[in-house]
C-alpha cells in the first residue's frame, strides 16, 4: 500500500529537541543563499542543472539528486528526497541507492514510484498531481508539470510529472520540475521562493517563464534547468531583465564554468 503520511524528522526531533544546522557557515562554504523565514533559516545550495539541496529547520531536503553522489559529500545526509519525474537528469536509481539513509523519506510521482526497488518504495510517498501529504509539519502539494506545446507533449505529458509546493510556517517554496507556463503555475498564490525551469525543446523559453513568474509573483525566484539542446539554452540574465517590480532573481551556480 502506498503510504500517504510519513514522519520527517526522527531521533532528536521525536524527543522534542532539534539541533539546527550552522546555516551561515554552510552558505559561505557552498555558495548557498540563506532565506530568513518565520520557520527559521532556509539555505539553498544549487548542485547542478535541476539538482539542489535545501537545509531547513525541518530537515535537509535533496531535490532531484542525480549524477556523482560525491557532489553531495559535503552536505548532511538527506532527511527527505523529492523526485519530480523519471528523466535521467531528475531521477537516477544508482545515485539514490548511495544517498538514501535508514531514516530518509522520499516523495515521488507515481511513475517513478513504480520504477523503484522495493526497499526504496518502502520509504517513499507516491503523490499524483493534486495530491498532498504532511511530513512533521511540512505540507507538500504535488503540482502538475507538463508541456502545452503540441510538439513538446511527448517530453512531459499532462498528468504524469510533478512540481511541488512546500509550505513551511510562513514560507512557501515552489519547485517547477519540467513544465511549460501552465495554468496551474500561473494560478499559484503566496509563493515566497520559486525554482522555475527554462530550456528548449524540453520545457519553455525565458520569455514564457518570465511571463508566468510575473503572474504568480514570488518574492524570490531561481531560474534553473536552463541548458537545452540544439541552441535551446536560455539566458537567466535575459529572464531576469523581463521581470519588473519586487521579484528578486537569484542566480545559482548551476553549471560548472567551462
């Protein structure tokens, strides 16, 4: 039976005591950005392309961790891993096998859940579009992620893949996964921090991403997942130039300098 509710923190948290991570030191050491929130400090560490680590008062969250597990060696082990969909730049079973610890909880879309080894499934909550779960005070909503453009629909068909909204106390984080500027994205409300993809032919261009972001108006936004193929790489600086008002664009180090 697919679990729908999990305990996120164990050990000290279960006893009523949580030791917070040294956010300032880690942000400096790993080039992360710290966000002060009513829940406590949240620090974001870009890893590569669509993979990143968030250190939060509710635990350490890895998002779409793929590639060499050594990239994560300087970070605490994950309390939670979020997986948006099955593509190799978002889901890798070998990487997960290295990173998943005894108490790690995972959240994935049903297609990925069905691919998992049984021992990993036992730690995973399967969320379809529109589903939600709560892990020790953190509400996680599965937001649709799909292509609108006819010739791109084979990459991310409607109903299969997830984005996520994470609701901390007084601070909401949106993770787009791979998607175009769909109505469900534009209808988001009260988002404090967003991660928005942009690359062709797989997702959308910078103009479409900026248009959607302007509509749901997060406080902060990271352009990420912005290298494509056949000239489909998008310019995050161009994306930033198309946004007016109070939205602050954060430029993570998503790709090694060549």
